[in-house]
C-alpha cells in the first residue's frame, strides 16, 4: 500500500489499491446504455470553445494561447509546400503543422494528477505531498524541479528534461472513455451573469425548481454563461470582469461537498473557470485554497472539467423541457499529461 492513512471523507482504496480512475468507475456499461436512451432526435451540440479562447492570459498568467507553426524539413517549411520541389512532376501540395499548447488553456479536463495535497499518508506525523490514492511526486508524477517539504519547500533540479505523470495521467480517462449521461444544471437561467457563489441550499433549490434528478454515475454539467461571455469578448478578456462574473460553486460549503460525495456523480463539467469560487473566500478545514478541487480530485478521484461552451445546449434543453443528454467527452490520449483539451459532444 502507498498509504497507511487516508484522508477523512475520501474513497482511497475503495476501487482497489492501484485504482487510477476514481469515480469514473461508476460509468459502467449499464450507465452508458442508460445514457444512450437520452438520444431522441439525433441532434448534436459541440461543447468546446475554439481552443484559442479566452485569448491572452488574464484568466491564468501561466497559460497562454496555442501557437501554430509549420513542420520543417531541411530548412523548408511545410505550408503550401509543392512536392514538385523535391520530386519534379509531383502534383501534390502539402500543409503540415505543429502546436505549442497549454493543455488547460481553454475547454479542458483535469486529470487526477492535477491537484494533490500535503497530507500525512504515511502515518509518521509529517505531512508529505501526495495525490489521489496515495500516488507520489517524483515516484509517480515527475517534474523538472522538486520542492522538498522536509526542507521548507526548497527547490532543486531533478535532472529530467520533461514532466511526466506516470500515474493518474490523462490517458487513464482516455482509455476508459468519457461517455455517459450528462445532467444540466442551468445556474445562468436563475441568476443571469451575476457573480454568485452557489452553496448547497441554493443548488438544491435550483434543482428542485427545475425538476433535476441526479443518479449514480451521472456527469453533472453546470451552465453559468461564463464561456459565452468569453466569446463575446472576442479574445480580449477584461482582466477585472473575468474574475467577477457568473456563478461558481462554493467549495467552502461542507454540505455541498458532502452532497457531491453522497450523490455518486462521476464527474463535474462547467463552463466557468475553475468550477468553484476562486480564490476561495477562506480556506476550508484542510486549508485548501481550492477546496472543491481538493475534495473532488484529491479525495474522491472525481475529474473536473472547465470552460466548456454550454449556452446553446442549455437553451435547447430548456426549450424542450429536458435536463439530460448523451455526453461524449474523451480527452487526448497523451501519456504523462495532467490535463487535456477536449471537444465534448452532446447528443439529444
């Protein structure tokens, strides 16, 4: 076992000592068949922003828009490249490109390697860095630099040339396949674009009013119009406005976190930045700056998705008095990655 203690309220070990899927285990073949019954008309909705949105780095200073460039060979760039240059008489014209991309810049999934915590998993009285189900930095999640908790988090080079999550990476989600039943909660339909931190009581009132039923293995999908606002800003987001608009979940609310545990939802996807109110108004009892990320990714192995574009789908569902749909949202099968862009598709 990688741990002697597991965090209070966590499910570490419940799906097996080496589990790397967490709550995605609840999307069983039966749940997929159940989700397929939501397809009534065969109409599809793309739930992704263009991956060069939001534009700039106002949302997260570390993340930058994708940069496209041609592939090259022998100094020649392969955009509109005539093969006749290499093979006289050839009629082919080729374009071939590459991209430098922050994997969590736009519409995305977080893997379970995205957020860990300082926690005494060894039972030795000292909190060490650890991820879901006890996976560890340097052993399982490797980086170019390490920050030693035994020495005031002093940094040191590891000698590696690339980061690499050997466990809990995004490929676990890709191999399993994210395909199941999405259930829409339209917070924008109740609160507009008001900056509102939604607690348990508020969420339950919305769900009761809209007759929303959540079952084990469902994917909770939250519409706030945040992504729609980004589209309207046309890749020039207002640095003040983007951090003070639209609804978010109140990760500090213990009853909300407990409901997420008890509901047995498999994942949460939202069209806002971070899913939860960020920065948190105050740390929760475990002193997490991102208490909902801490609860979902670290404790429950419950993946989070951000910046999905949900407005068109939410409008259609409301017009047809529906809240459920068939959802397909596989991440890139990129070994070692802790996050991934995604182009989710809803079928109704």
